[in-house]
């Protein structure tokens, strides 16, 4: 079961990095540090959006309006960390 735990943990870790990259890119676009007219930036932003939106959209629907502040990435990261720790405990107890 160690290989299964490792694979799930790595997938969750990579998804955490994708969410963080999406947040950083959105800040860079908001502060006009990068231009979305650039084809490379647009492609990266589009890919990150398509990877993160299916998870963050349901959270946004549940959360109340926070006046323009989107905390759904933070909640996604907290959930991923919780799942990783829970899996570590479950797979640790199986060994």
C-alpha cells in the first residue's frame, strides 16, 4: 500500500502547486506585471484556470460574498493538506 499512498500524495502535492501557480499568475495579471495578450501567458493562464476551476467553482458557490476577495484557493489548499495528513495517518496505521 506504500506505493498507492505515495502516488496519491504526489498527485495532491502537484495539484497544490498548480493552485498556487494559478493564484500567483492571477495576482501578476491583476497588478499588470504580465500581459494576457502575450500568447504564452494566455496559454498558461488558460491551462491553470481549466485545471483549478472544477474544484474551486463549487466552493465559490458555497462561500458568501467577501467583497471581491476570493478565498476559494485557500480553502482548496487547506482541504488538500487535510486529505494528505488523513491519508498519511490511514496508510501509516496499515503498515
